[in-house]
C-alpha cells in the first residue's frame, strides 16, 4: 500500500515470518520501502493501515479459498490466440483442464495478443457459450471479456466471474453490469489496446505506475457499486510492457498485496519467456512459465492463469512438500 508517497513491499519468507502475508501460506518480517526517484530501503514496520492491507486474509473467489496457490485453466475459444488458437475443441479442452486439476476455468472468445483486432459481440458470444455450457457445474467459470454484452450472456450461461483485461477502460457498461450481478471481477492493467499496446510502451517507474493505475481501477469499481471483496487485480504482464517492464514487476510482485485484493498472474507461454529461455514456439514455454509461477507463488500470488494445468499442479505440490507446511500447493 502507498502512504505519503511511500510504497511498502513485504519481503516474503517461505517459512515463518513475523506476519502472515494476505492470510496465506507465506509470511514476512521486513518490508522494502519504495519511493519514486529514491533507492529502496529495508524497514522493520509500516503504518497500521498498510499492515492491515498486507496481512488480512483474502476472501474466496467463487467459493475457491485462497489459502494456497490456485490454478486458473485457460480455455481459448479463439482461432487466433497467440498460443493455441484453433488447436482444440474448447468444450473438450475445458473438461480436460478440470481433470488436470484446475481450480477455475477462464473461457475467452477474443484474442488480446499484441496486434489483435477487436471482434464483433455476436461472434464472441458464439465462441464462448458452448465451452461455458460444457463446463457448467464442473468448476467455477470466469469469462475473459472486455464487453458488457458478452459478459451478460456468459453469466446467464453459467459463468460466475468476469476477467476484464482492460480494467473497465474499454466498455463503460461492464462495471454497472458486474455490480448488478454481484459477481467477482478481475481488473487487469494494460497500457493501450491490443492492436497497438506494444508500440513503444513507456513508464516513469513501471512497478509503481502499475500500482497506482490498479488502485485507481479499484476505486472506480467501488464507486460503481462493486464490493471490494469481489475484486481481483492483475498487473498485466505483457500488456503494454516491454521485457524489462515485465521482469521489474515480477521481481517485486508482492508489492501489489498492498492493494488489499487477491492477485492474479497471467504469464503463461508469453513471448518474453521464449526470448529469455530459448524456447521457439509458445508450446515450448511451459518450463519457463512454471519457473515464474513458482517464483510468484513464493511471493504470495494467489491465482495463476496457465495453459498447462497438470504440470503446474505437480510443480506446486513439490514446492509445498519442500516447504513442509502443506499449504503452498494444489
């Protein structure tokens, strides 16, 4: 949380710690105090309001408790997705991810990869509804959309959450719809639209700029009538960000616990993983994705949006066993 121009990042510990981090599986004893234009400082405490936000247990999302890392399985009902567009039947994939150990399914019908163009609402609805109907009753379902009309159709079909990559910046009707429906929403940070977002994105301090932008999105959602305990936030890795921006956020992602909401992370198979890890195709980026997921779980990140659910479930179980606390896995 930011107070008086200072931002406080809890420094997580795998075991123990003076305070619990977001009521989860890890803790912290010290914090990093961040300020624009100044080097970080290690401190032993923070103002009471900050500590309350950092330590309070996060509410369940669609009944899914957040006392351990949770996996959100990606179902792309999109022929042009950067990773797996058109490679499978979305209804079959939804059922497969349930069997693989997903906790939540995220079903989307419009690609938001860099350079992607917007598609028509009827087309997007036609893509997502069959997968939602096929998965209804198997797991909690999130619909990945920026559009109120698509969200309304998806919620009527059985979805229980909206995942908006625009953070309510794209469709003015989406926030009131979510408020009326009383469902959880994930508000992501993005700079620009998918078609142009990677055209020279710039920040003064990406870590803090994204923090402030997410805080503003949370405030806007609350003003629209959405309860804070129904808000999840996502720093938007790869959405209007360079490789250096992505890495800066991932190194200190525990800062965003100060916003008082659960954190969702979506890094799965993204291009910078291939550049750094030497993986040519999107499908070859699973090991790099798992490495980043484990690192983020060690910083208390609660929800991980991934393509390869079975592999991530296995990796998190091993981390839980190593940490000996039985909480940090699925």
